C-alpha cells in the first residue's frame, strides 16, 4: 500500500476525522488506498498548535510518532485556492490553502487501535500489505469521513 507521512498533530487529526483534506505543495494523480504515517518531527510550532487543539478537545494529549496510525482513501487532488472557500473553519486551520498549493481529499478513514512502528519517507512510500494483517480499527475512531 502507498503511504504518506504527515507531521503531528495533523496525522492524528486525519485519523480522528478532524482533518479531511491534506494540503501539500505538490500534486498527485494517484487515487486509492493510502496509509497515514505520523512522522517523527515535533518542533515547537507543532507542539504549540497541538496544545491548543488538545485544550479545545479536538486532539488527545499524547500523539504517536514514527508509526502508521490509519488508512484512508485518497479520492482526488485539486488546487487549494479553488477549494479553500468550500471547507469549514476548522478544516482551514488544519491546512494551507495558499495559491499554488494542492488539496488532497481523504475519505474512509480507519484509525488503528495501536500505531504500527514504521520508518517514514518524503513523498509517497510503500508499506507491505502484510504489515496490516491482524490490525483492528480503533472502535471509537473507525469512521467514514
């Protein structure tokens, strides 16, 4: 399965269904299943954003790093400036809809009960399908978003 690394807290926001659109500086024509990997990066701006979102009740206090935390379906990609006005306020704070960026639409998100440790990479990378054998979706997080 293809995978993509997201910095925290955005990876967990996708897994929880808070974030349904991933914004990137590059486009993709790929559509289909995709694993969501929580990168190891954890700089001060990300920590500060996560603390505010935790205080607002949107994110948990403890976040996984260096692990696959969910799967989703990548439904398509459009220019971010063309869709920024169509997304809600919370979605806008979780993405960068500036001119020249791209919006990737994620659906059918399934968060795992336990993170799967796995090294991330830039761009798309492959994860062996057998890595998901026996994985159970988190009962409160499995959702179609």
